[in-house]
C-alpha cells in the first residue's frame, strides 16, 4: 500500500479528530482540550513526547531506525475569537470562538502524518520533529516554542522545516501552492498619540488642535509609501483606528490612531519602522505639537528557502501530479509565525486549497470569516504530503 493509500485508509479517523477539535476551539497559548486530543491521537505511537511550560504545546520526536538528519513538520492548533455561522453539524459549541482559519485541519493532518511515519520508523534514515503549536494568531507561539527548545529536542537541529496552511478561498479544492522567497508579509504595528492643548472649538487660536495634524499624518503615510519605497519591494500602511474628541465644540487634548505595517523584506521592514515614526513626529513638531510613536514588532517576513520551495513543489507533483501544484505570482499580505522557524531553519510554507469541491474559490467566504468552510476531502492529501516531505527530505540527507 502506498503512503497516499494509507492516508486515505485513515482519512475517517483524521476527520474525526478534526471535527472534535473544531467542536471545541480554544484561543491563544492555553489550549488544554486541544492538547489532550492531540496526545490521545498520538498515544501508542513510538514517539518521544514533551509539552511546553509557558504554553500548551506538544512536541513529538520520531527517531528512525537508521541514522540521518532531522526534519521538522509544524501544525498550529489555536482558533479565533469569531462566532461560527457555518451551520455545520460539528460547529463550535463555544460562542465567540471558532476555527475560522483551518488550524483544526493542520493539527489533524499532522497527527495523521505522525501515524504514517511511525509505521515506517524502521526504514527512516533520520528523525522527525512534529511541532503542534498554540498561539499562531498573534501570540508568537512559534517563537516561544523555539525559546523552549523545539528545534533542538531531537539532539540536532533540523536540516529542513515544513508548514502547511489550508485556504477556504482563492485556491481550488486540493490545489497546493508554494513560491520561493517571500511567501507572507511581516506584520508590525504603529500606535500614534498626538498631544496638543484642548479648548473651545470656536476659538482654535487659543488651543493646539491635534486633529488636523493627525489627519495630515494619515495622508502623509500614504505618500510615504508611494514616494519612499520601491514598487518592486512593496509595503502596505493601513490606519485601522482613529479616535479624537468627544463632541463638536471642544478641541481635544489628543488624537490617537493605530496602523498596521506590512512589508516583504528586512530592508523595507526596518526602513518602514524608522521612517513612519520620524514622519509623524516631524509633522507634529511642524504644528507645534508632540507625538508619541509606539512601534510594536509583529511577525517577520515568511521566507521560503528557494531550494526547499522547489523541493516541496516537486514532492507535490510526484505525489499528486503536476496539475495539483501552482506557483503564486506574489506573496500573501497576511502574516504567519512559522516565519520564526524559517528564520532558523531552511524550509517551505505550503498552501492547500480546502474550499468545498463544488464551490467557487473566488467567491466563497475567506479564512477568518464566520462562514468559512474547509472541506474534509483534503485531510488525507495534507497528511500524506507532510509525511512525504519528511520521507523524501530524509532520503536526500543533510
């Protein structure tokens, strides 16, 4: 029986695990129900299992019967603060929490891959680290697991690392996507407080109005994007929150706005951090005001190693056929904390289309939507790809 056939044979069990996780979603660093489901799914396999101390992570090491390198496979486990509106029979039973980004599929597929590879333990030329990670959604869970030793748990660092992410939209059912270089953006934040001097709105000359200056900053940030950054190394600056004042006839003491900063290279990321802060401070000074610019670093750029991205694409083509793999022309502007792993280990982040097979991926609800649906039909393929990536990479050696 081939690996893909074996994955298909256990697809029902993988789906049961996915449904159980989906039904009881958890947010952030503390995912005790999800952790326990993962531990139960791994029970009885020849794995060395450890758990995190600062977060409910699960790390499992499979040591092959022959010496060789180590490969890491990662699946994230956390959900989102969204009230589910899919109507699925296994929909979330917790109001305000939903697996709207498909992490339940990642977790179930990785557990499936652990079963597939465990059955081949004797022939494995090396080891595999299975990284079950909480807190991907803004919680820096991957960085925390690295700090707790996930990359060194097998005794030597992985020669390659692979992550996967399902898409409820954009990609057709069962279609994989991987590109070399930037795959997803860095995502940082800039919180700005413009401080002035309040007073009566009928006599602005006696006050120091922060609102016009803050408005000027918002528009100037867009000019900064178009005039200070290379169009072929793009950045995105979006002001998503702006607050000032309480009524129409009072000039407030301050105005506050919050900005997301997206970039695709370290050069642009560093420059964006420095120049946005300088811009808002200089505009404030020009108005006789002051501005506090708090830069909050988020996830780095997700950079696929070119050789590993090519290897992942070839593996998909070899397993499923060339029609099942595409190379996106551009990276996604979302962010992903698998970037922390790829900063330490060469690897690739692969996307998998999981919209229902009879749906139009261009019009269905997207990831993070309360109505996002991910089809069970991709579970066996995802588990098989995780396992095949590890097998082929171990065979290739260090």
